């Protein structure tokens, strides 16, 4: 028997995407938060541009769960930036996700404390994909800050995407999908948001320190990530099987107020 559920909502990703292409990100976030209520979370790496999405979300609900992957390899500047953003925006529910301690210990041992150098795919799998996968089991939807213009691998993302999640459906919301880096910079300036210390030093996309370099002029925003390798994604945006054709699906919404 389903618990505490009173209303079933129909999600038609095709219709929503047509509509949301013309909407502001704030409108999309509000729709997502009001639709999924306690069953939605946002992921954030607290890098320089993350601050725009976090700010938009904080104006809608400071209690929205924000999932942060604590890999143990972040720049100290990122951790300081995270604390500053939490304080400034009053975020109440930032949750750190960590690797399974045993898996991480074995990984570090096998690769002499440098798994990112010898096996970055496995390093990302254990430190990012697995903890996120575990955490998402508690949600029906998640909000991500990825954008089409960040890289070739992201240019086909949709604003609302539907995934298979072991017998149930899960939705991923990308409110900034059609925003550019210029749009984000404009938003940051307009709202006078805090700046990541590395942002002015050529770091356009900031991840773990062993796998992040400044970007060369004219290159993809994400070209500084795993530079010199074939790797372009850590896996958290690609590990779920996306549905090829959007379908109308029923989701359950908590509460009986509507
Ligand atoms: S980005 Fe690099 S250091 Fe971070 S989890 Fe992936 S391989 Fe490891």
C-alpha cells in the first residue's frame, strides 16, 4: 500500500520541455519543488557557477536537500566557498555524501593513495557515483545545474529527463540547460553573489583538485577536467538509463492539499 499519498500527477516530459524552454530557471525550480515536495533534492558541487542555482533555490526553499559529494579531494577553496554560500543563503539542509569507507580504503590502498592518477573511472565510481546512487534512492527527482553549452557531451540534455530506476521512474530537472556561461555570470553580478577564489584564475569548471586545470582560451568550459585524458564526465550524469522517448507517467505526491 502506498504511504501518505493522496494525489497522482501526470508528468508529460515532452510538453513540459516545450514549455520550459521559454521559462526562466526560477520558474522551473519552483515547479519542481512544488511538484515533488519532500521527494526532490538538488545536487551541487559548490563550484564557482553553482552559486547561481543555489541562490535561486534558496529563494524558493532553504530546506531543499542539497547533496554534496565529499570525495576527499576538493580544493580547500571549494570547501571554504561552500561554507560561505551556506551561510550567506541560509541553506538548512546541505548533505555530504561520502564513499563507502571500506571501498575507499581498498581503492586508496590498491592505487597507492593516487586512484585519480591510475584509475580515475573507478575513483569517480566509488567517490561519486555510488554515494549519489545510494542517496537518490530516497527521492523521485533531482535538480542539477548542468548546461548544454558546457561541453559537447552535454549539448543534448533536456530540461526534464526521465530515467529508469530499478522498477520505478525518476526525474532529473536541469533548469539551466539552455543558459550560457554569460547568463550565469550576469546573474551572479546582478545579485552580487559570493565568488569562488579560483574563478578568476582560469578555472571555469572546478572539480577535485587532482583532476582540474585552468581552461585555455577558446576551449570548452569543461576542458580543464581530466585534461589530457579521454574522460570527460565523472559518471553522475550518465550512470542512469535515460528513457529514449518521453512518456506520460504518474508520480505520487505527498500531502492532500491539492
Ligand atoms: S574527479 Fe578525480 S579525484 Fe575526484 S573522484 Fe573523480 S577521479 Fe577521483
